[in-house]
C-alpha cells in the first residue's frame, strides 16, 4: 500500500483526480467505480475541471456506482446515482448509457444485487475504484461485522452510518437503513484502488487501519491489505494520528 499525505482536503482531491485522469489517458474505455458522500467532492470537481480545461475525455468511460440506498431511485436527490449525475456526469462528456447503479426499486433486491455483480464482470470488471472510508472502517457499504459478503448484496447500514447520513436528510425517518453495495471480492478484483479520507473525524479510523497490519471483518478497509495496487491519499488532519514509526515504507508527505 502506498500512502500519500497532502496538506489540505482540496489537494487530496486533486491528487486523486490526477491519478484517475492518468488511468483514463492510458485506457480510454476505463471502467470506473466511484464513491459518493462528502469526501470525493473535491476529486470530482477536479475531474470536471480537467475535462473542461484540459480536455479529459469521458466519452468511452464506464462508471458504476458502488452502492445505492434501497428505495431511492435515480431521480431522488439523495440517491447516489443522482449525486454522481450532479457532480460528474452532467458536467462531462460521459455517455449515460455507460453509467450504472444497482437496481434499488426492484421487489427482489437479492436478484437485483446478483444482476449488478454479473453486469460489472460482463463489462470487464472494474479498472479503478475510488473508495472513501466510514468512521467505523466500512468501505463501500460493507459494514464491520462477524462476516462480510464477497459480492453485491443488501446491507443494513450501521447506526453510526445512519447518524452520519442524517445531515443529508430533513428527518431521521427519511434516512435509508439499507443499501445495495458491491462486496469485498468485487472491490479486491478492481485492478487499481484509491482510498481517500480527510478531516479530523477520520483520523481515529485511519490510525486503526494503518497502525495494524492485520485483516479483520471488524474493519472492512483492512482487507485492502490483500490487494497489490492500493494508494491511500489523506489530508494532514486525517493522517494526524498515524504514528511516525507506523508510516508505510512507501509513504510520501507533500
Ligand atoms: C459511499 C460509500 C461510503 C462512503 C463513506 C464515507 O458511496 O461507499 O463508503 O465513502 O461512508 O462517507 P463520507 O465521504 O461522506 O465521509
């Protein structure tokens, strides 16, 4: 795992966007899987800037949402498809036919989840996945538990995650408690992984993640240790509790 510590959250986002852009330039028909939420906003803004000012081409890119709230269709303002549409798709030249998210309005969620796994692999798998991390160590919506799922599945969101998401909704009862998410195997099958985190609120989980080299289902992000091409990009606040002696051999501070 490679660790990059940028000074600010904005620089963290730009750094991730530049890595994504480099991969898009190497392979025009790149299959991307992008996290949503607060952390990726700066990265998405920089991707849009690179498109508008430097001609970054999305015309052959495919984009998969890694998760979606059960019951919130693509046009719901709090759905994750809506988020990517707003922050990325409608500002770049991506073909909407190449943008996918799990079918969360279907009666049979399990079948819909299986179909999504199938779709991802039929399209050639994920080339690059951009992950955020929850304060409890979840990646995508794989919550800390006794056992984790490999493939796309329905996940009950943890109390902490529901509370964190409350800021995007008016009332607690509106916050979805279930999501369809890709699983750990789908994440680990992605050819390149970038994980981003910013702010003091993430410093504790980043410390737990990076200061211990074991793998545990209680900290789903720890499974990234099984992957050969992972870059973790933090701002200084998120990196604030990493002990100097625990810093990874390949880490860089800017
Ligand atoms: C969202 C996702 C989640 C978030 C995580 C952090 O698509 O997969 O794992 O990345 O909950 O969310 P923020 O960035 O809002 O702190």
